[in-house]
C-alpha cells in the first residue's frame, strides 16, 4: 500500500510538472521551515553549517521521499528530503535517530546535539559519511 501511495504521488507530481496548468500539491506533505529559535524538535538543512533550505521536524518521518524538499534523485521523482540533509540542529532534551534507509532501517546514528556537517559523522554513504544519506528519522521529544 505504501509503495502504491508513493507511486501515485510521484505520478501526480510528474503529470503536474509536464502540464502547463497550476497543480494542487496538497496531498504531498511538506515540513515547515525551521524556526530561528529551536525550542522543540529538530531542524534539518540541505547545506552544511545550518545553511540552505531548512525543515522543522517534530515527529517521526518513516520515508523522507514522501516529503517535498529541495533535492531530486532523478527526473522521474519529485523533489524531496531523501538523501538531502547535510546539517541538523537539535533542541535541548531532544534526541534524533537518523537512518540511511527508509522505514527506520539500515545504518543509524543517534544525534543529541547540533551537527554542522554530517560529512564528519561516519556512515555508509558518500565518502563513508552520513551527509546526504538520511532516508528516515525518529524524533524523541523530552
């Protein structure tokens, strides 16, 4: 069912992009931008040092391909947050577990403080690091 839902969303996005009309993307979830002052949850960024496009996340995200974001993996998929996170801010008392695969699977790293460059955190992706390698996130609030 999840695969079919994601496939339907991607098809809708592709049809929308190919048409000259305005499309309704209300069925595609979007994280809000990160607040300036983080008091709860986490903030993720597509650039290092907390730069670029940001998103505020205060709940588990099992599949980041389902959330509209700044990165695209190919011309056939919608832009998402999958494999797109380069830095993370974590509010006091919050813990995030970032996973290399969807469904909270694969290589995982627990983050309990700000990380300005996930390229410095050992992981299974690009140059043996976690930068642009996160596909799901568990957020544990205090």
